[in-house]
């Protein structure tokens, strides 16, 4: 039963993070344009210019790729 509750809490967290991402996208472009970012708890936990660098930072900081919201920030309208 606790696994179901953990899954529900995880999904609620991801939804909140996704809402936060979209609400703050313009500000994020100013600071993180063309970067990968990791969001958890409506906070940026990691950022990097390349995917390989980003993965290394996540590993170094013990951030599980599957447990955070990952986004490539860009002001390119075709990518959004």
C-alpha cells in the first residue's frame, strides 16, 4: 500500500513541478536558455549546457533521472 501512496505523491510532485515550469518559463529562459535543467520541489536542482554534462551532474549529486522533471530550456519557438 505504501508503494501506491509513494507513486501518488510522486505524480503530484511532478504535476506541481510541471505547473511551476510553465509558470516560470520566461524567467527560466533568461537564466538557463539552451540548457538542460532538473526540477524537483519547484526548484532547480541541476543545470548544464550538454546532455552528457547534465547526466554527470545528476550522478554526482545523487539525483535519480527518473525521479525529477527534466527540461531543455529554449526560446526557440519550434522546440516549445
